């Protein structure tokens, strides 16, 4: 049998637990609203919660933060559309980690809507911001549109990054190869999502002793079987006209490599001779890999 005093204590403890659960549930909901980028809504919820728990420092701190972010977003909303992406990225840079993703996402949408999918903010298009926000599907859609509008290595490499994050490894590497054969200097190497692709210039310079690792990244990737063979690059600047240019040499090697893998007999032998003239160590690596 439970005593009267014991029953009263149990009811008091139960009521306190109910209050704690109610505080916890409401605070977590406000945090979710805040993480979605709805700072003003989160602030209103936290104000109401703070009225119930006026001495709670955690609620007060989060309420003040939500108020600061909501006020800054209102100021950004009042600026010209072309200015908003930069201001949103700047705000994300000083915001708590949990709030950065919605700010990056909004900045990406503002940039794309104001200036199109090929528009750049500090050298990066909207797809990069969407990747940073953790939305590779939206990043892929935006990068794909940009690559179709403008055939540029940077946009192709960002499309490959999105494919890589989505788990489409073969499709990503085919896109990386196309980007590197087109213009490896236009690729943002520090941002390449695929670790093996990102390491290609270093391998070219250190292990294969090639003059310019970036220029040689596409053929090195094919030789090491990191990148697929694909189609030969368009040689706008033939090697014979620019014999000492690393990119022209690398493109010539790649074209000869592709020919050697596809054609039997004398044509393949001639292609290997071309590769030997351009990069003997890389040809040796190719023959060893076979």
C-alpha cells in the first residue's frame, strides 16, 4: 500500500517529468524549424517557450540567436536580388554549423533564379552551394543544366562531383574525364569530390615526373584506370604546332592512347610511337598496366 505522502511525491515527480518532456519537445521542434531556415518562426516559438520557462538560460540563448538571424534575413530580403546570394553566404559563414545548410541552399536558389545556372559567386555556381548544403540531387540538376548551357570544364567537373556524391561512380568518372580533357586548368581541384581523381596531378608530377601534373591529369587517369577511355579530345592546338606546351602534349598522348586501345596492327604501333615521343614514362606505365 502506498502512503499518502508517497502518492503525493509520485504525483509531483510525474508532473515535473511531464513539464520537462513538454519543454524538451517544444525546444526540439523550435530547433528543427530554425534548421529549416525559418528563423522568424523559430523565434516566435522560442519566445512563447521562454514565457513558460523564464529562468531557462538555454531557451533564452537560442531565442536571442533566432532573433538575430531573423533580423538579418529580413535586412537581406530588402536588398536587390543580385546582392542576396553573397549576403546569405556571408551570413552562413558566421552562423552556427546547424544553420549553414539552409542558408547555402537559399543562396544557391537566389543565385540561380537571379542569374541562371551558369552564374558564379566567387568562382562557384549554385550547384556547389547545393552540394555544401547536403543536397546532391538538386546540385546535379543545376550542374547538368549549367553544363548543357555552356560546355566548360568547370561545370562538367561540378556535375561529376554531384554524380559522385549520389553514388553514380562510373558516370561521375566519365564526366571527370571529359572535363579534364577539355581544360584541366578550369577544374577546381581542391573541390573535386573523388579522392582518386583529385590525386592525379600529384601522381603525374611525383611518380611519373611529368612537367605539368594538371595538364597531364586526363591521360594519367586513363593509364591508371581511374578514368574511362572515352573519346579522343578535340585537338584545337596540334602538338606539332606547340611542341613544348604540356596541355598540347597531354592531349596528343590521350588521343594516341585511345587510338592504341581501339585499333590493331600498324595504327596501334604508330600510336605507341607517338606516346613514347611525348611521355616515355607514361607509356611504360600504360604498357605495365596492360
